[in-house]
C-alpha cells in the first residue's frame, strides 16, 4: 500500500481514494465541473449520467464509499483552520470543517443527485420541505414575490400561502401553469424572483410544460424551481430548461418508506451560496442530513431506474384496466390525459409515465368504500399517505395530504372530494395484484348496491 497524505496534512498508510481528482486550481465550486460532468457530456439519460459519475470507493478499497460519521474534522496546522474559514480551502479539495456545513458522505450523495438531474451540483437535506423552504429563502429575500402553480403539495402550498408571508414578507401569486399567458402576466418584473411548480403535480397529475414555462420565466429574469418528486428518472427538468430541481427523497428515490430526506440540485453557485457561513440558508437554518442516512440512500440510487420502470409499467397496466372497468382514471400515460403528448415529448426514453394514478370516485364516501375493500378485503394495497413505496399506497387527497388547502382552493386546483391518489407498488405479480383489485371492486359493488347507479 502506498503511503498517502490525507488532504488535511496527516500522513498515513492507505489507499488513495479511487477517482479522486487532484485540485485543478478552481476553488469557486464545491463540486468542480471536472468531477461532475461525464467526459462525453452529451446528455443521454439519467441512468447513463449516474453510471458516468465518479464512483466513491471505501477508505480501505471497499466497493462502497465509507461513511464519514464525524461532526467535525481535524487539521495538522493551525494555519489550515484559518484558511478553511476564509474559504481558501474547501470541500472541493477535501478540506472539511463541520458537518452542518459539508460532510463528505452527504456531499457524495449530492453528487449522485446532481448526476441524476443533470445539474452542476447537488446537496442533500433532512427533508423535502427543508430543501424547498431553503431554496425559496435563498432566492427570495424579504419583499420578494413568487409565482407558483396553484396545484402543489399541501406542505409547499401552506408554506407559500401562510408561513412565508407572515414570517418573511414573501408573497405568492398562484396560477394555472397550463395557462402560459396567465403565468406571463403574473410575473412582476424586478419583483418576482422565482417561478415554482411541480413537474407532475400532486395530487392531480397535471404535467408542466417545463421548456415553455422556463422560457417565459427566463425572458423576465425569473429563476425556475421545479419539484421533481413525482418523476425522478422519468423527467429531467434541468435538461428541459429549469434552473433548480428540488426533491423529496423520502418518496421514490428512497423507495423504502423509512427515511425522510430531500435534495437541492442546481448551479454550483446556488449550492455554494446556500452553504455560505454568513448568508447560506442551509448552513444557517441547519436542515442537515446525517452521514449514515446519506450512505443508506446512496446505495438505493443505483436501482432507482429499475424501480421507476416497474412502478410505471404497473401503473400503466392498472390505469388501462381500471378504465375498462368504467372508473374515472387520471393517468398521464393514457391518451385521454390532457398532457399525454406533452409528457411523451419531454420524458426520458423507456421509463414510462410515472408511478401514480388518480381515481376520481366523486364523493369521499365512495372513495373510502373502495379503499376499505382494497386494503381489508383483498390486500391490494395500504391506506397511507406518501408515495414511491414497493407496496401500493392509497389516500383520499382532499381529506389527507391536501387538507392544508381549504375547500375552495381544492376546487380551484381540481381536487375532487372523492379523488383517490394511488402510488403503484411493484411487490407481487401483476396478475396477482390486478385480481386483488378486481375482487375488491366487485365486493364493493355487491355491498354498496350498484355503485354507478347512485
Ligand atoms: C412529500 C412531498 C414533499 C415534502 O417532502 P418531505 O420529504 O415530506 O419533507 C414535497 N413535495 C412533494 C411533491 C411531495 O410529494
């Protein structure tokens, strides 16, 4: 084994971490472009980008990266500390201070997320909400204005409607992002800092025209932030024109239903500004991801593509079959979905149309009756919030994840009281699971009289 010098000046016998780049003289970026962008940087697909990204080996040559489970990092020379705090020496050269700032393991997960989304940099946070709130706070100071889609995850909607106006004097105009004129007219030049929307919206599965929305925003100097939680691998918003992509890793990317986590993917200058010791929202508000969690998640990203394909394949099969049963199904893979062609034109090849389906049962009572049978009579899935799990999850959005919105807001957003949001799992065989659905559906019709004659 070669004797190597660790970056902070300690000498030890060990293996140099494979693939580690020598300092190339550019210390503006926490993640140098050289490390981030695959050599043939023609964007093909997120899976190709992930495979081309730097692979981190363990400290002892392990195939997996080591977990840097340290809150703080030592130096050999007192002068090194001063240079780190002045910003002269940073994580791009493997100099670390304290893990709320940068932790090598969390940074590696951020690199994977950046590769996945095709952005220059990425950083991971303790939740999706902290990624979202930190980005908004970083880009939008007091008095700033946001234009946002009127259909958003309930937490984000509440953040923009209630919390940010009260706590920070940041105000939002909500628009139908399908109406490009309305979006354009809502932007107040000089005042509007960002345009915020979801690539595929929660819960109505409306697909955003990312290239057009980005063009409109950029014409007026507005930054585009896209929540891509519903469509990792399927859509790559940054490659379609968006500036920043945020994620709730909690959902598909984790896939285990066991971890709350988030990510911000965007230009290195934004990620660096969010970690600034004086002005950084991530640094100063501190929604830090634990290194052990980062390691765990990093092991799941390599099979995200396979999982997404199977989520999507089954969702497509169910949606087609449900429609044949006469149910009112909303699924972007169906030709009758208003943005079916749009999604087809934007999506990465061969993943499909997303892992979520909505069934509009019109009333909450009917929605509840169907979910009851699906869970308790045939074990088709679980009644639970969230998405991206290997089991199918179902919830009635109006009375659960979108209950932060008042009834009028829900009506405007097109969330019917009987809307069931279904996150399609991949456990079991397709035929086994579909027969469970059919069984529950016919039981429901027997018990409740002729369901569609009500
Ligand atoms: C769940 C979710 C969030 C919030 O993420 P957390 O990880 O729960 O904080 C944000 N946006 C969307 C679209 C979500 O589904």
